[in-house]
C-alpha cells in the first residue's frame, strides 16, 4: 500500500463529462470497453494544465523544448533508447499516424501485413485506403499470443506487401515481445524489405517485470525501416487531450511522413503538449503506483475468472483483458455481457467474435462488482 492506493480506489463520477466510455451504455451497465481508465490523472498534470489555463491567451503553440527533452530522457531511462530531438514528430493522436503511414508508404492495391486479432485501427488503416489487408494469425505459443511465423513469412514474401503494422505490447492479448521475437520479425522485414510501423502506445503499461524493446532500437537496419508511434495518453489517462509522437530516424521516411501530413494533420494542441510535458517530467511516482494497482487488478481478475468456464491467458501488459468466451457457444457473446450489466468490447471488432475485451483500469471495487455480475449471469444461464 502507498499514498496513491486510495487515489486509484476512488470512485469518480464521470457523468456529465461527455466521456465516450460512460456514454455508450445505459446507467445500469458498467462500461469496461474503450482503453480509458476511471482514474484521475496525476496532480502534476492537473497543476500544469491549470497553470496554463490561468495564463490565458490560447494561440497557436509550438512544441516546448522541455517536452522533447523529457521524451528523450523517458526513452533513454526506460528503454536505453537514445533518440535525437530532430527525429521526433509531434502529433494530435496516434491513430492518424497509422492511417497516414499506410497512405504515404504504400499505394492502392499494395498489401499491408497485420498480425491479429488486434486493435481495430491497424486493420482499418489498410482497408479504408484500398490496400489489401494480409492478416497473420496471432496464436497461443507457450501461453502467449504471438504471430504465426510461417504465415508471417508467407505474407512478407507476397510481392505486393509493403509494410507491417505491429502492435507492441499487443492489444488485445498483452504480449510484450522479447528482443529475440522482434529480431526474428526484423530479419524477415529486412529480407523482404518491408517498412515496420510499430504502435507502442502501451509500452509504459507492462505489468510483469519485463523490458519493453522498441523495434527501432534493435539495430541500425531496424531504426532505418521503422516508424515508432508512442504517446503518454494511455499511461496517464489523458487521451482526451490529444497528444502522441512518432520517432522516425530515417530522414527520407520522416520527410515523406511530414509532407503527407502537411495541411491535413494539425499540430498537437497546447493543453496536450502541457500535459505530456508534465507527465514525462514529473509523473514517474504516480506511474509506478499505477502499475502496482493494475497488476493487483489483473491478478484479482485472473483469480476470479479461474473459477468460471471463461479463459484468459496471463496478461503481460495493458489493462485490457482478452477473454475467451467461445466455450459458452453464445450467438452474441457481447450482448450476453451487456445484458449482465458489463459493457465489455466485442471481440469481433478486433477479429475474434469468440472473445470479449474487458478494461480493468478502474477501482477494484468496480471490477469486483462487474465480476459478480458476470458470475451471476453464468450461474443463471447454467454455465457454472
Ligand atoms: C494499440 C492502440 N493504438 C492507438 C490507440 C489510440 O491512439 P490515439 O487515441 O492516440 O489516436 C489505442 C487506443 O486504445 C490503442 O490501443
């Protein structure tokens, strides 16, 4: 227990805040879908925003040097990854960068490789831009979700393939790729000359004692063929403030990305920049406590689910549990959970209708209540 524990235990009333998460379902349903936590942001972020708001004058704003320094220090301290400030590209969100990368670095009719089930924007990005989507199955290998490597190689070898969209840590499923696993993917990307767009938005949410290895930090060739996408938004619960960044070390790729973005994707807004600076400069203690709390929630969830027919693999990262409900043989698993009063994400949206995704970034009392509802529904329908 530490001084932050009570902060994470606090029930926050998010009614009348236009929260996406809390507007989707009726009041009788606990929303546990979108990747947004029911925790207040750290005081350092609230103070920084309040101070900036107090100053008034909300004109066009450029990126503070202090933010670039804080990002560089964050990446070096946590990942031993040395990044030049000139290689950073500041963005109002990460999803737009996924879509932009597909449009800038491939043409209509080209193919894009995506291991899945996965967060739906990785598959939407190719489909919305008339690229061919080559999904590679994530399969259970020694209790972890990993891409099927023969399938991955076949997809890479397709002459139409131009890039892979990788999600590390993986959402959903929580896989934290090891250096060896990434090196195997890199060896294939090098052999077939593919660009790697690495969505690493969940990299600061590793629950086990495992290192996050940025794909671009593997070696010089990886750095040269990679667009890394990161953000403080999931970690510090500031998605509504719209800030993310890309690291693009290859000058040709960076210039093409910036040219494609010009006039279409705006700079991040002033409050997003302010919040990100405070998060990376001063949020470390809060972040450490958050990980302890989330780890406890994950273990609590796993223990409760183990007494039901539902199955979940050990989750290495994220607060998004990927739960196998296929054994219930339900026509619409998502509807079953919502009827039980738990607003999970539909696994169909990620590529597997036999699963649901449950967001446990909430006070443990809320998680407890949701699990009690799920258990009750399973008993009522004679599943246990
Ligand atoms: C893997 C992944 N990428 C991107 C995003 C969203 O990024 P943004 O809100 O910065 O557009 C999410 C949100 O859940 C995510 O899980």
